[in-house]
């Protein structure tokens, strides 16, 4: 059986678990093709960025399990997971991936709602009378 590289990527509340095997470049996300799952071309570009940067397009097949978050967070989570997997397979790829910031877990999360407020920072409408 082919060597399977398993990595995890997170962004906001989205979690991507990927299984990377040598193949023809097929990317299956939650049982669907990634072009169908991410209909926006921008999101497809985000998912492919690590492969384009390291010149490994069409070298690996991916099976991706995505949970949580929205579509943008999920695309970012997949990008991080792919970058980590590529680095695990070939440590020579680490410097270019790191330079582009693909190995950095984006720490920005939604701030929690505070009591006595409408949202995290938004206050209730002030009425003078």
C-alpha cells in the first residue's frame, strides 16, 4: 500500500483532516470533488497554493474530512493541512512554505459575546429619552 501522510489544519472553528497519498492530483473533500465543494475560484486557488508554490501539482491525491466553520475558514484549514503534509514528506519544502506563511496557524478567532452587550463589543442602542 502507498505511503499515507495524515495531517490536521485549523482556521477559526474549521478543522481539516487530510490523508495524502502519491497519485494524480485528485482532491476529494467530504466525498465530493474540491471544485464542487469550493465553487468559488478564489477558494480553489487558496487550497492549491501550497502545491503551486512547491511545484507539486498533480503529484498527490488527497482525501479531506472537513468539519465546522464556514467555507472560507475551511479553505484556510485545508491549506494549512496540505502545507504541513508537504513539509512532513520533504523537509526541503519547509523554507518556501514558511516564507509564504502557510505553516502559521492563524490565531484570529471570533471574540465571545459579553454580558450587557449586544455582541462582543457592540453596545445596545442608547436612547436619551
